[in-house]
C-alpha cells in the first residue's frame, strides 16, 4: 500500500472513531433518549421485591446490621460529589415546613434516587403521601457513622398508610436496608438506606 493511502485510511478511521465517541458522549439519539426515559418511569411503578407479610416495629430487613449491608459512610468530600436533588410535588418535605433551620430534605446520594423515586410511585399508587422527615445531614443529630451524613439514608413517615405498610413498600421499592425504627423518646419512622455502589438507574437520562 502507498504510504499516503495508508495515512488516509488511518485518518478516516480516526474521524469515524471520534464521531462514534461524540455520539455516545452527547447521547444524540433522537427518540431513543425519550423512549429510554419513558421505560424508566414505567419501570419505577413496578416493585422490585415482593413485600414481606409483616414488618413489625423494631425490625429490619435484611436480618443483619446496616453496616454489614450498606457499608460504612465514607467522608464528606465524597458525599458532596455524589449528591443529587429530588423534587416531587406529591411528597411532603419536612424542610419546607420547618423554617427554624437550614436543612434541605431534597438532597440525596445518587444511589438513593432509584429506590426513592420508586417508593414515591408505590406510595402514591397506594393512596398515601410520602413524608420525608430527614435526608442528607452532613452534621448534627445523627451519630457519627450515620449514613445520613452522606445522603445514603432517609427517614420517612406516611399518615395514611402507617409505618408497617410504608416499611413493606420501602422494601418493595428496592432500598438495601429498611428499618421500622421506634426510638425510645418517640418519633417512630421508617429508616431506609442503600449501598454506595449501586448502578446508576438514571445515568443515560442525565
Ligand atoms: Zn434515619
């Protein structure tokens, strides 16, 4: 092969690869993007696990410690990097009703997004309003190794359905660890948390 022909072939191959990479990076597929988004929304309405028959107070699933299931919190710098916001008008957000502090209950670790969005769908379908009492808390009320400190845990209630039913739905929604928590000084709630390394359900849609 003549050297110039070889160089031309090489250049053309380079342009082809660059175009493919570009298409991938920009996700320029016209309808594919919308279809994928719709698939995800529909997927969120389906439970990913069968609900347990009961979810009594002071019990959790699976039947092992939270850190054995979800791992320990990392550090605040990685928490900042992984935070996303969830907005949904069907949800009651505690931070919008308590103006005495600067908390923001819309902030979550990205690994929380899929089960949170699925739980919003499941609770709505069951006729309830999901209440987010506590989400990302970089400091303050939670213990030092709490997953709330990096946005991997959420505290939830639901007046219409009650906590046992809510805990069942949280399990069906795919949280890795669900706890029907009844603190000694009151304020029973469902605490739900996730592993940090879950696949990003929404990665292609961003
Ligand atoms: Zn909690």
